[in-house]
């Protein structure tokens, strides 16, 4: 074998990640610090994720809209916690059309402030509720330590914003969207996530409650993959969103927001990828099957075309790689790097034998199939691969989730990686103490019932079960 | 009849436009000057336009990607004409993450400069060519006189960027995309446009040739609906995009760019709209058919449901309006305003008679149909309405396009509106003279052969046939 094209994961996981992002031609750094260029293969994955997520969001009754990316600074200042949370990360436009602006414009870090301004105008009566909007757009949060997909100054995402007549309905909406996200991650990204509530130190600026989907990467670090916020009456009060209820009384509404971003691509890479490159779940693979045509003979091209046509007819995204001037090894490595779930290899030798070779990307197994059954065999593998990736993701997370009861064991465990299930008091200052002692954070509260009587950090009476780990 | 909900077109066309954008709930002004909020109905139209255009663009071989919206000022300065053209319209970020930036960042007015920087890295050999990329994103051009959809500081669009080995292939690509746009406008937007080349005064900053699709609005003004630019070697030289050709020689590539935006929504409104509101071409109508349920009776609801299910089964986008607490008049007016192509009215009276009422939005005609044939009848009207709108758009443009041979007739004509076919010399200064004399501009050069020997502006020997008119 030629030497590895990627730094092995076990040797240096961050270097492996950088290598795979570059070699699979997913993305590159942009010219301005922290920005990102998403290349065709990376963007095609994002388009498939978007289409799937968009269907799920619309099925809840939300409608897509667009809001301006420039927000007057005064809007942000209306919700005190919100502006404090986001101020350090803002990009500010001070000049437009050759003039200095009288009021600086913020490039949206998230759109609560501008959307709630309009909610206050659009929501008049209880009959206008619920109002459920979703945006697909770009936002900017200044990043000091950018990493492609995981932390970029500008990123692409969807942000949902909803208004409800009662707090209880905002609670329901927050939970509903968390479940939409969890299912999307399981069913589409083949990633098994833990859902739970964020501790106060990790809560969205301005929210009463933030819920999260947390995934475990193959290096033992956690990644927050999506969040759903119950904003309670905070924004409704700051922006005066009130409605006339059925009894003729004016009441403050309750609002929520929820979002997922291109960061999920980073998670998908680090959950499924191996030392040979990406392993794409078939649901989001731009090519689900590649037919690798070996040799220029007319009969080979014709046979490759027939198999591709049959796959296409069955609704499979298929690509014929006819770059016969490029070596077989180079082409195989390329499609492995890019994570295409199934390859069909077909040349004169295979034609003569009446059998094609089918290669699975997930376990790299090779099998033969009769020529006229190759398309069916390849198509049949897609569900199997999707399920296998999800099962592996679940098994890995479960194997690397450990109960701990004392701070020494936790600190030691965190150093090796994984998630740690522990009792927590919820006492003020205990999150900071946890961070200082272990370098880890509470990823989420998974239960109101503690697994032990004493808090793992402070020894005080425990109130919650939490998952602790280092995170991206 | 109640009084008109919109200012009549004949009374005040700009007021009609503002009214219809507001009353059909398409869009509103954003809080920062010149920005725009696109509401669910407007955005659903945009999504349908995007999906259709995206299919057409991908069919040419282009792939979607994302580039950062922040561009270092130094990038813009690399192409001299380009920076001169865009400088007055730039929004500039001077602060990020609480610090003043060492180099200000421009919010992209268009992405040639950043994309060509990457083309120079990605294009190495003739085997890498053509390279064809497309972006769906937001751009910013400071607007002094903003109008929703037509001129907004931030707008949504697609911008295509391609690299070719030879100038001739860039010429071909520019023409190919112009034709993609022309067909999209005819087949999807039901708008008959004139295509032609822009005169130097209207050319894209940095292009050798700009081609345009020009539509005629119902007030007699023209609207540029999409453009395709042959950038020749200008950007390839500025950014050093070179490739090794088959003979082993390094050559400068040739590039193109092409774009269409949310401005097309404004054009669609002003081409098809009437005093009752929008008239949406079925191809981009979020609801192609609305079933107006009159009365709460179970049988009525069931019959409305059956008709809707049949339409849905036939691939029609259908919506049942069951807001029976709202008056029939109000609901009819709403769907007329929103431009839904076909309404089916169904109540206890219709059920008893065994017939539903079918109303076309385009000509407002009402016909009856047997209940079990109503869905088929409504579905059958969609192609007819799509064709009728296109035919009307073509007829209107042709009726309002006049030949002129002298400046006095042109000046007089321009005052009344329409397009004027005239002979033009192409002489320097003649475009400015035309503007000063008539308030109109050359919309495009439609022929290299002049219709008369003398230029309509200067009397000098003519070289071209041009279309002249006032424009948005």
C-alpha cells in the first residue's frame, strides 16, 4: 500500500480533521480570518441536509421568510442579557455608500432582535398565533480560534422563531423542535445524540431554558449539534409582543428560537470518518453509488451506463467515473476520501466473468455480484449502511459514557475523553469550579434525579444527573 | 362593490406597487434603510423560483458552492474598473470582535474578486476546465432610493462564475446563460423579455460585454431582469488565472459571470399584476388552487377535502381555505390580492346543485363544473393560465415597442412610456446626450444592423439597432 493520504486519527485527530476536510475537497479557509469557502462536494452535502431538514421544519407548520442581515445596534440593546452575550462577537458596519453611518449596523449574529420587532407588529390577536417562522441564512460571530465547519466567523444555518399565546405552548414548541433535530440527526446524519437541558453557564443569552443535542466525536470530545431555546416572556417584554386573547385582554406572548448550522457537517465528519476519509450516510451522500469504469472499451462503458441507469431509475444518486486516464488506485482513494457509500467496479475482466465487484465504504468489504443484479445489490446496501453507521455511532457513544462519583475520577476520565455521567448540585459557581478542575463543561442535564447524593464538583446535595465532557 | 383595496394602476402606478406588495403580504421595509423583510407568501414564491432556476443552472453543468460575504478591501482593488464601479455602493465592516480591524472588510456587492482568487489556485491544467460554479446568497449595494424587490441595499440572488480555456468558450457560456435566463423568464415567470447587449454606459464594471434580459412593465418602464457578463481576460489577468494547455504552455483563462435576483419578483408583480392584485403564473404560485370552503357543514368540509386530495394527487399545490368565520368577500379579495391562479368555491348550495364554481384569477371568469369534475377542470386551467399570461406579456411589449427616427419623436414617446427601436451610432458621449435629452437610457443593442442611416441622438452614421426606454 502507498503511504496514508491522511494523518491517522490516533496520531493526531485535529490534523486528521484538517486533512480530510482538504483532501475530500469539502472546504477551505476564506481570505478574511475565520471565514470559509464551501466547495462543491461540501456544499452538495449541505444542500441534501437542508432539503431534508426543511421538509421536517415545514411539517411542523413553520414558514420560511427572509430578514435583513444588518440590524441597528439599538435593537440588540433592547434585551439586556442578549446584548451582553453577543457583544464580544459582533461585526459592525460603520460605513455605507461612502458615508459614515449615523447609527452603526451589526451584522446579525442571530435574528431574535429584528424578528421580534416585527412579531410585535404582526401579532395582534390570539387568532394570529402560533406564528412560526424559519430562516435559512448566514450569520456572523467573531471567532478567535476558527476551525472549518466547527467554528467559523460566518456560517450558514437555519434559525426558527415562534410566538405562542402561553408559556406552556412555548415549552411544547421547544421540546417539539428538539425532537425534530434529534430525529434528523439519527435518521439522516446517522448520529445518535444525547438530548438534555443546558446548565445556566451554557444557556443562550436571553433564554429561560436552552435544550441541546450533543454528539460524541471519535476523539472523545463532545459537539453541540443543535439547540432549541425557550425564550419565555423575555423577548416578548423587551419588544412588547402582546395579543388580544379570547377574553379581550392584552397579554404578553411567549417566544422560542431554535437552530442548526453547517457545524453539523463537522460533526458528521468526526463521528463517521476513519483513517481513509469520510464515510457519508447514504441519506446525505451527493453520489450514493459510484460506478468505477475500468477501461475504455465500448462494452465496459455500455455496461456501466446500464447499471447507472437502473440505479437512477430506482431513485439512487449515481455517478459514473469514466476518468480512465487516471489510475485505478487514485480514483479508488478519491472516492474513499469523499465517503461515497458504495462503489461498483467494472472492467473487461469483470464483464468476461459476468460479475461486478461491489465495495462498501463503511466496512470496506468487497463482494461480487452478477452483472444484471449489481444495481439491485448496490441499492440494497444503502439502507444497511445508513443503519450500520447509526448503530456504530450509538455504540461508540454508549461505550464512552461512564458514571463517575468523585472529582479525581472525573478529572482523570476527562483527560482520556468521553462523556461522564455524574451528580450535580446546580449551585452557583460550581460550573466554573468544574471547568477549572477538569477543563470540561456540563454538556447537558439529562435527568432531574441525581445518580448519587453528593455533587461531583462541590460535594453539596445533588439535584441533577449531568453529562460532562470536553467539547468543541 | 366595496371601494378598491389598491390604488388603481392608472391613477398612480408606484402607489399601486407599494399597495400590492403590502396587501399581498409579500414584503416590508427592514429597520435599516434600504433593507427588506420577505414575508411567507413572498418567500414561498422565491423558493419556487429558486428551485426552478437551480435545476436549469445545474443542467448546464455548474455546481453550487458558498463563498464568504466579507472580502478584504485589497481584493476589490485588483481589478481597476470593478472597484471604481462598485466603490460608491459598498458597506464596510471596520470593527470585529470588539476590535478595530487592520484591514477593513467589504460586504460583497458581488463575488468576482474573492472567487477569482480561488480560481487562480484551483485551475492548474486544461483538464480542470471549464470550471463552473454558482452561489445562492445575499449581497449588499448601498441604495439611495430603495424600493422593495427592485432596489434594496441587501438582496438575495444567484451569481454564477465560470472559467474557460478560450475567449470563444467564454462567449458561448455568456450566450448559453442568457438563453437559460430568457427561457426561465418565459416558461416559469410567463414574462416575454428582449435579450441584447448592454451599451458601454450600462456595462458591468470589469466586463468586456454585458448581455441582458429586459422586460416591459405595465407602466411602460423597462426592468433589467438578469444579466450575463463576458469578463474576457480582465479578471484572469488581475487574479492570474492561468492553466497549462495540452501543448504544455501556460495561458490566461477567460471568465464569465451571470446573475438573477429577487428583483425578478418585482418584475413579475409589475408585468402581471392588475387593479385587483397579483396574478401569479401557476409555475411559481405557492397555492395553485385554493378551495374556498363556504360554511361549516361536515358534507361541505368533506367535499372540499376530496377535491383537494384529488388535486394533490395530480401534483397540484392546493390549499383549503376553511376560515368560515371570515366573510366570503374578505377571503375572495385576499386570494385575488395574493394572485392564486384558480379558486374553487364550494358550499351547501353548490353541493345541493352538484356543481362547484371555478374562478380564474387571470381573467376573473367564473364557470361551473360538476363536483366530481371540479378538480380536473381546475388542474386543466393551470397550463392555460400560464400560457395566457405569457401571451399577454408578449403582446403588451410588442404593442408598446415603437420605431422612432428622430429625437423629438423619441422624447415625446419616452414621456408616454414604452420601448423605442432606433438607430444608434455608438459614439462616445451619445449615451449621456440621450439621457440628458430624454431621461431614457439604451436598454440594449438588439441588432448590429441599424434600422436607419442616422443615429437618433447625434445624427452621425448609425451602427446599431437599440431599444430605448425609461427603466427602474
